[in-house]
């Protein structure tokens, strides 16, 4: 009969022939003869079948279904052999669940199913149990009884009734069925035993399954006993510790510190401290052990011990430095900076050949955005060491370097020891960022505390106020960064080797943008190279007209603005690929913020182009001089510092002393006032390096000869007419090349700085080396105009 024919709920009045048996399919349950088990039924057909059987007081047939996942099994989905059972009790729960308590009577085999019934009903063949006996069966019976009793005794919380039933059973068939019913095996294996009619074969199968279960139960019991013994031991220790803690509380000696002290003792032993530090840690531990838990100092001592334990006292095994790999890392991370990278390679080579030697402390000096911090990270990668950064900007308390004494509440070690702990290694690479930004306050001078940190002769026994014991900093690779050297105290500056990083030229910025900045901003804005690209000329326009800096930080910001505009277009779906051309830059970034310096130069007498150094790189400086009727006075404007004012005075005196040689009427000084102005009046300016430009501008004004518009100059002057050397030559020359100038006039004594000038800047400029101011006048001034000077 098809499954669909029996799936509908049964009618309560449907007659079933007396020689047929109502069938109830079950999942994962096998009923054996003489065994009572509960069965839960939920299918409508099963409920109807059970209710009709109860109503007619007739037995039912319990059959195991082959697939437990099937909801409405048909005849083909049930095993053929099952058990005839009597319904001892029918229970309906409050939640509308139906339960049967059934007692197995006899094995049966389904012959055929009845058609047209609302639930399963079949004609069956009752299978009688074999009653034969023999010594072979008797021996198996005794062995099976022994196995079943042993298994029952190994089970947790076994009912005594089961043991009594096993002991009181005299029928081998009943014993086999009873043992199988309570055995933890698969339903399919139980069904196999149910279908085994031959008594010897059945008992052998049951005995085999019992032997396997007995082995599992013995092992489980053994594991349980071991676990219980271990638990009992821990419980005993816990009780003893609780008793000891109670005694200590009564005596006011603490609250269960034994385990904590034991743990701390083991941690101190594993920390590999130097003898002095280990002895001090053990002394503090003994103090802590004697302190009451409620003592205010107990927490402070515990925190102190934690710091001592967690610091990396032991020196890890240092990996050998691969110079070729270090060179590759530096080239991959930074474009240009060849001399800087060469000096770093030298530094790494020395560390490789003499790892125990005292390496110099490197200090990268340069304007913001030129790559000082990233160079330190590259060095750490090249040395295979952890990198940690300590920001010194705004530090004005000595304790931030050397730590607070433990007598203060909330005391902590200084930034150096904290960084060592953070790095987790005593040979880390530590970047001391913005070392020139440290201040001095009423709490002391932190730069003085840095002297011990950065002195290779002293830092092997650096003593932090909080720790109170020496800590070896000699294996730490210190790298400092600074923007301006004049703010670093002399003794501290003397302990460092300076490596200067000047600004980048326009070509270098273009290469850096193409290699690093564009790719980084594409990733930051969720774009790919297939979606957006910027033409080189567009990048050059951003560099030239929208940024004026020594580094590339603002350049990266402007590139980010351009790509964010592209991201909006991509996100809106208006386009799938955008190429940024020079004509598109103004639409996104607005009108150019900076115009070329050449456009600001005018061909009138009295205007000279100087070169200046600023904290953010070199710059162009214009010196303007004008003459008005007066009585020989001098007016200086443009926020000039004292040194620059003195340079103007020296230049004026030098012009007066050489008036006859220069062809200037001496009476002009008595009848005129000279006004010297340096544009960008809101920016303070100072320094002696504008002396040559001041002298040239005054000479140009008084001789009515214009200064060449393609020439810039720098240099200090003396009253003897000598041109003295100045600093910042590299930055100044780079600024001149970026401004589109063709010639620069520099002090002859600055020729030593020529090799530091980038090759790109050297190729663009003509260099004129000055010994005296006369050479500057000859090289800078054009021929005299025909109009009189007074007309100016």
C-alpha cells in the first residue's frame, strides 16, 4: 500500500479484522519481548492507531523504521520483524503529547499489509521463542549473565530492580533480550539481535556487544576514579589553604597569599634578572609576604614586582644582519636619499661586524614630512628587531624620562622603560621622536636626563627612579629625530651623530608621489589602479602650484583630495574609470595657491633675490630697497630680527665705504632716507645669511643697476668686504632650483657642501662662488640704465 494511502488521520470507527495487527512505527526504539518501555507518539496515524487499539483492547505491533528522518513511513520504510506488544497505559500530556507504556509479548514478522486502512495494519506471523536447552546454551547463559551483571554494576545509578531481574532470569532468550534492551548500542544493532531467532547465535551477538561495552565502561570508570582522586587532592589543598587563610586573618597576617607568593617566586626565577635586580626583587617579595592584605603599600609593592618580572631582562638571540636585504628594504621604502641610505648601511655593517661595540646614536635632522620616522622603521626591519616610538614633544618633566619614585601614589617608570616593556625586547630599535621639542619646567630638565640614556658609556647601567636597580640600555638602538638643532642642548647634541635630511626637489617629489603616495591614497580611499590614475603632469602641477613644503606630507593630502573626488564618481556609478589630467586639478583643488617666484621678480633697481633657511626647508627671500628724500636715515621693515637688522647696517656701511669705487655720489646718503623691506611681513625673519643680498640690493638701488632676475644669493658679509660661510646650503639650493632660478651665488667657503646638494638641483643651476662682495656685484648687477638714479 502506498504511503499516501495511510497518511491521513484514522477514523475512530474503522473496523480492523481480528486476525490483523495494528502497526505503530517508531524511531530509534526497538522493543523486545518481556520488556516494558515508554514510547512517545506524535504522528496523527500513530495516535489514531493507538487509540483504536486501546478502545478495542487489542495488541499492537511495534516496528522500527529504517530512516528516522522520515515523517510518514510506508511499508517499505519499516523493518519486517518487530514485536507484538500490549498497551499497559495510554497517557495524554497537558501539552497535547501522547505516551504509551508498552510491554513486549512476542516476536512477529509482517506477512502483508491490509489495504484501505487509515493507519498501518498487517497480517503477521508470531515467532515462538526456542525452548531447547543444552550444555552449550547453559554455558553461554552463565557467561552472558556474568557480563550483564558486571556491566550493570559499572553503570552509574543503576536501578536495583534491573540487577534483580538479571539475577532472577532463568530463560536464556529472556536474558539476551533484557541485556540487549538496556545496552547502549545503535538501534540497527538491536534490530539485528531482534531478527536473530536462533538462540545460540543471538546469545553470541549479545555477548560480543557486552564485551565491547564492558571495556569502555572499565576505562571510563578508571578515568573517573583518577579525575576524582585529582579533584579530591585539589579540594583538600583548597580546604587547607582556606583554613590557613582563616588563621592568617585571625592573626592579621594577610589573606591567602601563599599561592600568590609561590607564583611570584617562580616568576622571578624565570625572569633572568641580573643578580642585583633579582636580590632586590626577592627582598621586596619578602616584604610583600609579611604585609597585611589591607595595607595601603601592598598594592604598590605588587605593582612594582609585576614591573620587575615583566621587563625583558634577558638579551634575546640576535639574528644576523643581512646587508643586501637591508639595502633592498631601504630602497623599497624610500626614494632618493642616497647618502642617507649609504650612511645607514655603514651603520648596519658595523653593527654586524662588531655587535658588542658601542654604536653611535643617530639623529635624523630635517623638516617635517621628509621621512625621518619611516627611516627608523626601515632600520628596525633591516635588523629584524622590534620597533618602538617614544614621542618627546612637549615633555617638560624629568620624571617622564627617568620615572617617578615609588613613594608617590600612581608612580610609574619613565617613558624609556615603558617603551622597553612595550617592545618586549632589550635590543629593540627605539625612535626618540621630536627630541628638539623637549621643554624645561619646574620639575627639572628632561634633556639632562636624556644624557645618560644616549651616552654609550653610561646607559649600560641606566637607573630608573621607579625601578631603583640598573637596567642595561646598551643593546638598544637609539635613533632620534629633530626639526631644528638650535633647540637641542649642546651636551645632548654632542652625544649624537647628525644625519641631515633636506627637502626634496620637484623631480624627487614626483617620483615619490608616483611610487608611494598615489598607491597609498588609492588603498586609503578604496580605489584600484583600474578605477583611477593621475597623469604625471597633473602630479607636477599639484607639487608646483598647490604645495610649498620640504617634505611630501601636504602633497599626499592634496592627492587624497583628488582621489576622494574620484571615489564619489565611482560610488555614484557615473563612471568606472577616471584619469586625472592637469586641466582637472583646478576643478577639484581650486585655483593655484602658489605662483612661481619668477613672476614676483621685477626688473627695477633695488630688488635682490636671497635664499633663506626655514624649519620646513629652504625658501626664496626678496630684499627690496627704496630711496626717498630725507636726511640720511634708514627704515627697516618686515619683522626683521636683531641679527638681520645688523646685517643691513653692515651692508649700508660697506656701501658707503665703497661709494667711490661703485660710482655713487656721497651726497646721496645725506639727502636721502633708505628704506629696506623684506616682504611677507607677517613672518619673523632673522640671521646673517642675507648680508650679500642686502649689499647687492643697496648697491643696485644707488647705482641704478638692476639685479639679474635669474640669480639668487646667500652669504654673510664682513666690513672688510669678505663673504663668510652660512648654513643650510643644501636646502637653499633646492629651493632655488624649485623656484626656476638659473644661477646661485654662494660663499666660496661653502664649497664643502656642494656634494650634499641633490644631483637634480646641481644640473639646473650655475654656481658662482664668492670670496668678496665685489665678485657678487660683478656677477649679479646688469649694466647701468641711462636714466639718472634720482628718477628712481
